[in-house]
């Protein structure tokens, strides 16, 4: 009786963009791909290879993400670039980071006989969650741009690529890294930092993941417990809002 009505956690403009973006991804990738993809999680079952922040362990991670996103890893070359490198950071498209530089870069060569390149910033290897999110976004470019499915000059090309990680089952990583809180300490001092990656805020990821779950018929997906506190709250609010709207659309029976 005194319950509060579910509130949409994003603006109506953002909601309409998410709905349209899902529709476009369904058209170019196929709705079945979203419905039947495996949701990849930060757990040993999905990433069983030891990760020690080395380029060798990154390569194993990259190969697994390629498999999950249905990309032939033999067609893509993985590179790591130093944080101070400026040449790669001027190339587009890239995945933006919080320090004015790029976290990752996708490069499509003019010579079609050569491989596409996905590059990741050296410092991003320190956090495996960030490494997975960066690689997933850049492989989204491989799929959408490399496959000629979207226009490089599309106004929302980068946000759409972020959304593609949700569509293809890697959204938990990218949503959690939209705003990543980290604490640190050493013998003399301690503190915290917040790094932000990507083009979509946590609220939009929360709604997108709720839409993803709704389309797949998942009312309370087990994978939602892996979401960060903020994203999970937005996700739950969006789930309630979507369900209320669906009930209103169906109307009374009889």
C-alpha cells in the first residue's frame, strides 16, 4: 500500500538510446547471439589460466575472450604499449581512460592481407578486471568495425561498442570498470583512487544489463551478484521498472 513506484535509473533519452542500440545490434549480430551467449564472469571457471600481469598471461586471457566473443584470435594481433607512448593514443578508435590517455586501441590496417591490431596500455595489465574490459571493448571494434557492421564515423560508435560487450556476455566486466574504486597502502602512506573507463556510465550499464536479462527471460540472474554495488543497485532498479512497464502494457485480464 505504501510502496514506492520503481524509478527509471537513467534519463528517458538514455533509455531510448539503449533500446535503439540493442535493436541495431540485433540487426547486425543477430538476436540469437544475445539470447544464447554465455555470461562471462570474474571467476576461475571462465579464466582458469594463472594471471601474473605478464604479456604471456595476457595473451592467454586474450585468446579466451576471443573465444567467448566468437573472434578468430589468429586474425588479430595483440600488442602492449607503454603508458608514455603518444603515437598509439592519437589513433582512433580507442577506449578512453581516466588520465587523459587511452586504455586500449584498435587499428585496422589499410592492407587487408595484414592482421587487425588490438593494443592495451601497459598499466592496465595491473588489474585483471580492467584488462578484460579493455580487451572486450577493443574486440567489439574488431567485430563491429572490422566486420564492416557499423560506420567508423557513427556519432555513437564508441558507446555502441561498450554496449556490445553487454550484448555479447562480457558486460559484467565493462560495467564494473565504468567507475573502479581502488585502495592502496605501503609502509608510509595509504589512500584510494577512482579510475573511470569507457563511454557509458554505471547507470546506463545497469539499465542495459537489466534489458539484457529481460530479453533472455532472466528474472534474478545468478551473474548479477558479480556486479559492483552501484551497478547492482541500478540494475535492480531497472529490472523493477521494466517489469512494472510490462505489467502496465499487458493490462488487466477479462
